[in-house]
């Protein structure tokens, strides 16, 4: 007789039963369509700056000049002097076209290269949300590590979520793959019969945001869906 | 100004924020006996550690030409080292010699038991008897004369005792018995919400180590001992991907 003795905290549900893992591979070369799924931290730009130390020796004639940020790694941001009072800079703005491009941003407060002025800077990624502009006509930029709207990953996951509840997604080191964790309960795709793969492939090619005003074309027509198993373990 | 435009269905929570993954490593093979029989098709344990035996069978196809007392032998599966196939004795037949009931004669010994329904061969004159066989593992439940069914959780296993500690301050969502180092380690996925351990400060590791040396079910009724006093706990991250 088979005696089925139930364990205490371990049950069949926790034994890889409650979640399912799927690797979506766009089957394209790098960079793949999932490159801009979140605002990258290695492409940061200055968005806003406020003076925290006005320095000394500024004159009205300095208005319109720019202060260059010191520190960080990458192309330095520059700040246009807007107002001067009692020899100090009192307000600046990020100079148009000189937002910088940093792989490592300088920590606030950020020193500048002229007469001791110091500013605090807000940063964003360089990913542009297509089709949207600020009231002043400037582009929308996505925050660092924030989800990029209308990204290829988002479009693909919208398809997947038609018949599944997505719990986690993992952005892998490459930009052509994404790992998706779904609840097992209510999962309606028949992955073995490639219905999920085919539904995603039907998206075809489409334009997704990148760090330009025109975006970039993503192609998911050859995307593959592979189920992974938690009992293969998570990589270190 | 930083403009954070929200994505559609991708949320910060979804970006690896809902779950945390921990790997518990005992260093030896203390986590081997967490399931009866083979834990999964992906598990590659020593053949003599995980074995399955037939426990009973029902008739899937009666066949014809059988007589009471005939012995049928189950086909397929992967035998354990030195193991034999399961056999059943025909206990009752219908008017055409179709088998209506069998009894276990030899439980056999499998590394991987055959998938149901299982064809049989016969030592008598009948043909086409097909069975649905139930298998059990060979791990003994301590303090009883029972064995744990194939792929069922082993009560009071080392994995279970460790998980009981983890659940004091966490909700376990999944447990992965891994094909790594023959039962030296396993992984758990826990809900991030309400996770109360400070893994970086080793409080979970120390709580598990405090279990010391424990007795766990084994192939024999006396069980085996597992030393948890040197266990390590390592946080893993989903965004590194799953092995395969």
C-alpha cells in the first residue's frame, strides 16, 4: 500500500508547483529588442538643477554662461546661469543640448568648474518616450530603472498577460532575452503547442523607445518561448 | 526635471521585487531525502539513493487468455542497479480469460518507474493485460512501518526542518530540490512581503545552524543524521536567469 504522509511545511504546491518560469528569446543578435525595458543607469542625463552654493564673484554679465558639472564618468552636464545676486549664482537650468551622458553620475551636491558654484541635480535615463513632449516642448525621458512605456518587453508581456498573471520579470544580462515568472493558477497558455509563442510573434515588427527621438525597430517574429524549471536552480 | 512615465503592465514590483530566492547549502548530501522516489525528472541522484517499488495495481486493459495464478511482469522503466521488474499474480479472470484483479508478487526496484498505463508480459498463455501501477519510494518514515510515496514530501526531512525555520519569518512560495552536488543544497522562493530575516546579517543562517545535528528519514527505519551546524545561506537573484 502506498502511504502518502504529508510533510509539514513542504507540500506539493511549494514543490515547484505554484509558479512557472518562461524564457522569452527574441532570437536576434545583440542588442535585442529588450534593450530598453527600463531606463538604463549607464546612460544618465541631467534633468533639473538647483543651486545649493552660489559661489562668489559672479557678475550680471555671467548670466547666460554655463557651469560645467565636475565628477562622475561620461560627458559632463552643463548648467546655464539664469540669475545672479550679490555676487552669487541664485538659479540655473540645464543647458539645452548639454544634459550630459553619464555611466556614473556625480553625487549630489555637484561641484561646478566656475567660481565655486555648487548644485543639486536630478537625473533621468536618456530613454525618450515616443510621441510625448513636456509643455515646454522638451522630450519625456524615463527615470533610471523605471519601466519604459511601450517597450518591446511591455508589448510582449501584454500579450502574455491575456492568459496569465505575471509575478516577476527578470532582465537578463543580454538584451534579447527576458525571464518571466507567472502564477501557475489560471495559466491559460498551451506552451507545448506554441500558442503563446505564436501570439507574441504576431506582433511582428514595431517601434519602441530608445535614446533617440525616432525610436528603434523591434522584431519579435522569430521569438521563442522556453519553459524553465525552478528546480534547475537560480544562477549565482 | 525627471519625468517618470509609468509603463503599462510592467511595474517596479514586477521587476524582481515580488520574490526573493535563497540557496541553503549543507555542503554534503543532507538534503537528499526530501521526496520519496525521484524528486523530479531533472534530478540526477545516485541510483541507489532514490528507488521506487510497485505497491499495487489496477486493470487498465483486461487482455485475454489468462488463468488465475499466471504471473505478469511489468514492462518499461529504468531498473535500479541490481533491481528487478515488478511482477503481479493474476488473482481473478473473466469468462474470456481477461484479467480482473492482480496482486503484488514482487515489488521490483526501479530507478525510474514505468509510466502508466503499463504493458505486461506473461508467464502464462494470456496477452494484452495492461496495468496502472502505483509506486512508492523506499524512504522510511521514522517511528512507523510506512514508506513515503514516490515524489511525495518526506516528513521531518532535513529540507523540511530547515523550511520550518525559514517560515518563522517568511512565506515560502516554492522549494527547488536541485541537481547540484547530490542533495547538498536546495533553493526556496519566498514572498518579499513580510520577509523578516536579515540574511546579510546571517540571522537566518544562524537560526538554521542552531538545529545542530538532526535525525531524518532514510532508507532504513533507524533514519540518518544530518549536521546543519555549518549550513550557509546565499541570496540568489532571478535576473541572473535560471540554469538549464
